[in-house]
C-alpha cells in the first residue's frame, strides 16, 4: 500500500467511525510520509465541503506524552465539521472510542507567514478561550507510533470552545480540571504546556510552516492538553474549568 492508499483508509475510518490497524504494523513510514498522509486525507474532507478552521498541537505536556508513550510535538488540522457546541450534544455514534481533554484555544488576528517568537506573540493573538478537545484515534485500542498518529491527523475529531477572553489575559499558572457528570477526573496546570501555554503557538508557527501549512487570520490553534485525556461515553456530561477563563461543558448523546 502507498501513501495515497493510507490517506483514503484513514479518511474512511474517520468518516465511518471504524477502527483500523496501525500503519506501523505493516509498513515503515517516516515523518514526511506521515504529514503527507495527513494532508491528503484532509484534502478529501475539504472536497466534501469541510473547511479548515485551525490547527491543534499535541504532546505539549508530560502528562499527555506519558499517557500515550509518544514524546515529540505533533500538529493536526481542525475543520468546521468537528465543532461541538458548548452546552450542546456530541453524537457518540460518530466516534469510535472518544476521549476528552482540556485545552486552551488561541484566535489569530493576522496571518503568520514566518515562525514567530514568544516576544511577538502579542501581535498575533486576537483572543484566548477555554476549550475541550475530543480525540478519537482511528487505530484499534487507541495505540499508535509517532508516525501513525500524525498520519491520522493527530486523533483530531472534535472540539468545543468556550467564551473568548482578551488576548492579553494571563494564562500562566491556571488550574485546569476536566471531569464527568460533575466529578473531576483529572487536574493540571496551564504551565504544564511547554512551561508556558503561549509557547505552543510559537511551536505551531514553526512546525506547521515546515510542512507548508500557513496560519491565517481568524484560525484557532489548540495548545495541547495539560492533563491526560479521559474516556467519555453516551449519557455523560463532560465539563472542564480553567480558573479565570471560566468553564464549559457538553453532553455525549
Ligand atoms: C494524540 C493527540 C494529542 C494533545 O493535546 O496532546 C493531543 C492522542 O493523544 O491521541 O491532542
Ligand atoms: Mg489535544
């Protein structure tokens, strides 16, 4: 099987919420191959009418690296079709084995054409919001290598974004909790994200540009989870809170 075949298999697996075996079980691919598979499978989504609305960073905290056994930064693409309304419903039938994780979302107020530094971050952020990402690996048992997960668009499958706050809101040292039906399951701190969650946007500007993905005005960037992801299932209300940024929730139906 070639790169294009894998992009079709992964896209079909996502579309039909059916798990598949890992690419690395049978084929050795490198990082470039993995990002090419991701880009090709996303092209299929765009052809079906989905719109690229932003990027997500992954493995930006130790908690996530250790949970999944992958220790490199990764990035994936988010589309409009993945959005879950705050206080709305997430249809479980569209997912294989979904997990939720608390994230920070950045809104870009201008195009980023060259990698930015932490000092320049103020000039590109238009807002900051609390968010919950839903990840749903297309691989059986949620098991993957670094290349597998990149090819699978970094398990991206959904996101809910809470209220937007001013771009200069201090998001260092925020207590972050995620839980189900009113009970906290995991707690963390925003500084667990690369020592400073804003650093995640710096890394996004660097890594995405390597593979020709521009960061555009009005795109959102998810910074990566500060806690391990939690399993979610039908009948549950998933909530997360972020100190001064507030909280958000949605229902799995
Ligand atoms: C890969 C995605 C990682 C994060 O926030 O670290 C990620 C996965 O864990 O399936 O979204
Ligand atoms: Mg995430």
